[in-house]
C-alpha cells in the first residue's frame, strides 16, 4: 500500500457569474480534478461531473460561435460607416 505524505490537491474556482436558483443569485463553482471537473451552484447539493474533453469541446464550439458573431458585428459596423459617407440621392 502506498503512502502520500500530502493529500492530493484540489483547485476550486468560484466564478463571478451568477445564476438565479431557488430565489437567490448563486455563484458557479468549478472544482478541478485530474481527470474531470465538477460544476455546481454555490449552496446547492446537485453536482455535475464533466470530462475535460467535454469542457474543451464546449469551449471550442463557443469560440467558433463568438468569432462568427464578431465578424458579423464588424461587417454591420463597416456597412454603417460606408453608408454615412455616401452622397444623398436627389
């Protein structure tokens, strides 16, 4: 049997994002473990384990969506700028 002089470390993040649950705004808590993450709302009993692969895939999907939204916003802004410079029709 092995002996660990120190217990395995856990890293817990308490986010600034709040979600309304049970009449209160609760922080999202993320606990980092070596093979997965555990997500829950502060003060709630229900915990959701997620594989790190799922976290990465969700982040990648969200990043692609954000890039698309940024490009769309930039195109809209460019259209507005160019329409201001056009001469009025007579």
